[in-house]
């Protein structure tokens, strides 16, 4: 502790207004002038000084890393441009290729002023960056300068800023075209007689356009040149070939920005969107028979039995309210996902079960529902009567809330056809996204709506009677089974002590419900005392809910997925089976039980020396989320088979042992 404080004090002592010293690097805020007149523009730059052989990253870092970010705090009347990135260098980190800067670099920004500034002006930059060599160290520091009123007068940093400004790419003025053929890009352009290019290299602006580790082949003709570039092995269907080209001549290097629209062979337009909408609808239908939905299915069966002698009008009304609740929930999930992803969150289908707080609340809910099925407890209509199926007073609201609950518990599952549709919807936010989720919701709710319109389809069910109370009590067990599953999911995110606290909370919830059920006293004071006690118990249970992950304990001895490990295997031409899974994904666990963990599959994995990697998404993991996006997915399961050569094979979302063995036997 004393050492930490000493290091902290030394680090703070090395911080001055315009400079900040961190481990193995430092930053300094430079300006081309210390004075301006209102309306003038300043050129400022954050200078990174790195220890020998250390580097930091460009805006597209390549196979690893992350570019620097600058958050400006400016006096009123000032505004900052985007970062003007100088052309990067290639920094190989075997077996990867990264893009960045060795030793030092200046990231430039133009600061504009209006006519209403008040001097002196403060320009403050909060900078986050990575300093890397054999390891990467995240750094963060704040630097600032003060600008006075006066004429623009060049500072000692003016020449250095201009040097880096000359390395900022300008628009490539020559005619050029880009063609895509056999998983390669061919960049072709004419040259002038005095442009004696000795080499040309392309740095893509976006991940997933080109292969970073493959050599780019430069071929110069008399009046033109061609650059052959390997396309990325991941098909992201990018529509623009965009980035910067580095040209080398005897006089040095220059950088130019280029952008060229790509033509894709993939179907586009209304026809492909319609197909994805259809996939979403079919996926929603199939979702009803997935394991996640069984508890809600049992609720709906019980309700149909209870309504079988009611008027058809009321039955239809309850079905419509259920449909409205389910469809609205899908649309709200779509809206939330789009908002979170647009803000930079790595998030996908079933994301709510990556949060211990949500899992714990659902655990409490299913414990409470099971208790209500077993008891004669009935809440008033003001609480919506969710789960009170003996003497319901507000069945319309109950049907609506049941639809909401059905979507919440169904989302950990994915069904066939759903993966591609949801992936498209979330990776390309637009009106189409909401139409796809709407189609998914309609497909999910349609079977119950049809039964509400035509209750005679359930004529095989017995008439209501005394047996229904027994059936209602039996339905408590699927609720408690769901609660146990949620607790198991929670155990993968928090430690044993936290799981125990949630179990105690579930016990206290049950105790509070039991007190309410037994609260039949005719004395008002006693009734209200028990109600207050029950409320206190519920509040106490909620107060102990976990809100954060616990540190991971040692897992079973198996390789932990990382992009670096996958690339290491692939660089050695290893066969790889990559399993994207999560504890909360019941489809994943069923596939593992039925197919992945079978003796025949394990045997062939060993015989063919197929490397098995498990990308566990039980907890939020931005790297796994990005990898899923590379294949147009935003949820699990996803199964990839990497042959020794060629593109990976995407397996079906629902696996059987025979299906998996067929794929593995063909893998070479």
C-alpha cells in the first residue's frame, strides 16, 4: 500500500499543465500559437512520446489494440474538429498485424473560435491510449493549455505540427477503381510521369474489409499500377472500400484517402428484407416449442382450460391482450438494443441474462409464481394479478403481463431461422430492424391468438372442474425448475456467497407471501402490521440483490477463447471447432448435452486433432460480441468449424449428434 501511494505521488508530481507522464509514455498538448483573435483557428496536437520499441495505435488498430480517444473540455465559444490522424505504420506482432505509431506521434485537431470568446481561453484534453510492447498498458491523462488574446504568433511547436499535418491523408486525386474477384481486391489507378512509386500499401478504415496479415502485391505498369489485396476471411458485406493508401517514392512517403463503392453478389433490396422478415416470423413460431418457453406454455394451457366455458368474446380479448404484451415487448427490446448498440455497447439477443441483477429478480419472480400456484393467495386488481389463477379480477392485465413475461423468459433461446434475421436487424439499425422484430413477435404470439379465436381447437382438453386445482399446483414445479435454472446461470457470474444470499432472498420472498396468505385476522391493526412486515421483508430481499460480477474462479482445464489463440491455431493450419455459448442459453446447453458432449463427437475431435474452443458469453464480453458480429450474429449459439484451408463453416443452430458427426467427418 505504501509503495502504491509512493508511485501515485510520484506520478502526480510528474503532471504539469501541458504534459502528463505515464508508465513507458507521456503526452503533451501543443499549439501553433499561444494567442488568437476571436474568429481565428488554432492547430493543436496531442504529442505521444513512447519508450524505445513501444508503440500506440491508429484509429483502425488492425488485428489487436485500440486507437487513442480525446475528450475535449473547451472554453465557451470554442469547438474542436475530429482527430486528424497521421498516416500509420505497419507493426507486426507475430502472428498478427497491427497499425499504429512507434516511438512518437502527434494527433492533430483544429480548434475554431467564434466572435464571442472570453479570454483567457482554456483548452483541456482528456486522453486515453494504449502503450504496447510485449504487453499493452492502458493509459489515461489530462493536459491543458491557456490561450491569450492577440495576433497569431508561431510557437516553437509550429514546425512539428506542420510536419505531422503533412502526414495527414489528403484526397487521392488520380482516377482509380476497385474490383473484387476470387476473394481479392484489385486497386487500379493511373500515375503521372513524375510519380515514381516504389511501393503502395492500403490501410482499411474498417475492420473486416481486408486481411491484415497477407502481403499486398504492388505491380507498376508504364502509366498505371495495380495493388492486389487479400479480402478478409470474414464476410461482413461492407459496401465501401474505404481507407488510406501509403505511396512510397525516393522522396519519402505520402498518404491519401480513398473511398469506392463495392458491388456485392449478396441479394439486396426488398426481396432479401422480406426473406429475413419471413425467417423472423418462422423463428417466432418455432420459439414456442423451445425449452425456455415451457413455463409460460403451462400457464397458457391452464388459462385456456379456465376460459373454455367463457364467452368467445372474452377469450378473444384475453388472447389479444397477450399478443399485445408479447409484440410490444419484442419492439421494446429492439428499441433498447438499437439504442445501446448505437452508443457503443457490445450487446445482443438475450443480453438481459448477462446481468446478475436481472437474473436474481427473475429468480424471485419464479419462486413467487410457484408459491402462488401452490397457495390460494390472490392479489388485488391493482397489482395486475400476475400469476393468480384461482380468483383473477383483472384478466386482461394479467394476459398482457403474461405476454411480457413470455418474451423475457423466451429470449435466452434462439430457434432456427432466428439467428440471421436478428443479426441483420441489430447490425443494421433502421425501420427494417423494427419490422423484423415485429414479425418475430407476431410469429411468437400467433399460436395463442389462433387458439383464442378458435377455442374449439382445444376440445381434447377436459372440462373445468376440481382437477384444475391439482393441475394448478402441479404447474408450480415448472416455475421452481426455471428458478433453479436461473440460479445455476447466476452461479456462473457471481461467487457462492452471493448465490447463497440470493437463495436467502428467495426464502424471505416466500415467507412474505406466506404471511400475506395467512393474514386473515379481522383486526385492521393486525392485518396492516403483517402487510407492512411483508413489504419490509420484500424490500430486504431486494436490497441484497447482486449488481456486479464476482471475480472468476478457476474453471475446468480447457483453452479459453481469445482472438489471439484462435489466430495462433489457424496460423498453424490447425482444425478448430469454435463454440459460442452461454449458461443462460438453453438451446446451447441442450445442443451440448445431445451432441457436443457425446462420446462419438469427443472421440472424432481427438482422432482428427481438432482444437476445441469455447467462447463463453455468460458474462458480457466485448471481444465475443465483436466476433459474433463478424458472422452477422448478435446472439448464441453459433458454431464454427475452421478447416485447414478456406472459410469457416457455419453449423446449424439446432444440433444433433448425427448432424455434427457429418460435419466433423468432412472436415479436412
